[in-house]
C-alpha cells in the first residue's frame, strides 16, 4: 500500500473562498443571536456596544447645526 500524501502547504492555509465563507457564517451567527435576544426580551446591544456605536457615528457624520426654535 502506498502511504497517503498530504500537501502540507495547502492543508495549513485556508484558501480565500473559505475565509469569505467564514465571514458570512459569522455574520449569520451574529444575526441569529441578535434575533434570539430580541425574542427573549433582551436588549440586542450591550451598553458598551451602544456607546461604541454612538462614538463611531460622531466620527463619520458631519457636524450639522441644530435649528433654533
């Protein structure tokens, strides 16, 4: 019997298509967990996540003066 040959370079490094697939799987998992949290009455965002999102919005949105009333 011939021994099984393994190409170690190919086995140790995932190809780019599997990396893209894993990112999509991660997004799907995040979506499922958020749906579960909403369904059980939990807030889908933690206070830290909410603060991070507000800070990000401050950085990416232009400063708009508020109208006077």
